[in-house]
C-alpha cells in the first residue's frame, strides 16, 4: 500500500508541473506572438514559419543556445536606444521592464522545494534531468543552489538584495530571489557586497566567504552584481551607494559591483534564468543580455569604475 500511495503522489506532482507548464506556455506564446507580430506580419511563407518554430523549440542543454535566442532578445530591446547613457538609459530600461513584466510571482509562492517557478529558472541542466514544456522551454525538478551550484530538491530563498535594505520591494520578481541550501543562505545575513569581506553585517563576498568550505561558481561575483543592477531597474526607490549605510533602501559597494560585473562575464546559468524568467513573467535581466549597459549607466562613477570598464572594453557613460 505504501508504494502505491507514493506512486499516486508522484503522479499528482507531475500533473501539477504539467498543468503549470500549460498555463505559462499559453502566456509565453501570447507574449512571443505580441513581440514578433510587428516584424512578421508580411511573412506568410509556411516554410519560414515552420523554421522559426523549430528554432524556438531546439534548445541546447546544458548551455542554452545563445544564438538561437538572439532574435527574441533583439525584438525584446527594439525600443531601446543603445546610444543613451546614465540616468536616461536607466529610465528607458525601467519603462521597458515595467511594460514587459506582465506577471508577478509572490516571494511566498516561489516555495522551498521545486515549484512551478524556480524549476524553470534555476534547474539542474543535467540532460538526464531536463524536461521541456510544449513550447520547448526547459525545466527540471532538481534545482541548483545559487552560490555553490549544488543540486537540491529542498532549499531556502536568498534575497540577493537584502530584505532589510529594501529587497522586499522587488521580492515578488523571480529575477531577484535565488534558491540556496541552508548553509549558504545563513552565511551572509543582510550584508552589502564588498570584495574580500566575510562579515555578516558590514560586508560580504561569496568567494571569500566560501573559499575554504563549499566552493562557489567562479563567476558568482558577476552574477550577484548583475542581479543588484537589475533591482535598480525593477524599482526606482532603491539606491546603490559606494559607502555602507544601514539606513534606507540602499546597497553597496558600487565600485566593487561594477568591478565584479566587468571581471566576470555572463555565464550560461544566467542565460538560462533569463529564458525561464521571460517565460514566467514576460521580462528579462537586461544586464545579462547587455552587460555593457552597466558601464553605460554607472561606469563614470569613480576612477575604480572607469578602470574596470576600460579593462573590459566597455564604453563609459
């Protein structure tokens, strides 16, 4: 009887995953159709349409095929003038993000086990574990922990922009919170990101904090920085400082974050997250698609940011 009960529960779980996938497939298909309609109205050739559908479904795992997603990304940012810089570019990106984000996922509903959300953004890319929705979007019920990349089926949620520093203003957006195993989540506290520091109140660097324990992704600094910069796009009341402050909705260190973003190129995991986020919410992290925009907005903040951007060959605002 026990084995039959477990089998029944497993079927229920798979059914709920499939149902969620069907719901978001419809949302994603609608968003994609709306984005592409203005450019495809004159394309009526059946073979062209069939080729486009095949390109959307044929996804390379473990590294999401960047080239096959290129057209969709270009369409997404078609309204953005890449020549803009500073607050003018930031304002344009805020408007775009507000328009594109058509669905809000509550922090609570993201859960602490594979749910209809993190399973699309933070899945283990092992080909034996990955499945696909009807629209070709990859997912898995095995989740990768944010800092270490370890596969898990139970986890906590990390406010990459700390809750007490204003992270609650962007927590209903799957592009900010990340699933983490318990040991990783408890180490940081509410610290801002500062290179080399491991204090859970005054400053924290995941590479320094976990250097002798769990190990972390090499590019975790850049990944963390790009999430912080995204939060500045997602909510205009947040503030990014150079100095640490315990007052208001602020984060630091701006110098370090620009350096982290420039020194650590976008990785495949970030690209997969953008695909899942757009599927679920309609929007993307612009600094994953356009990492050079970090320097166009904040690159002229100090000699340190200018130096970092120049080394990365990114134009400065």
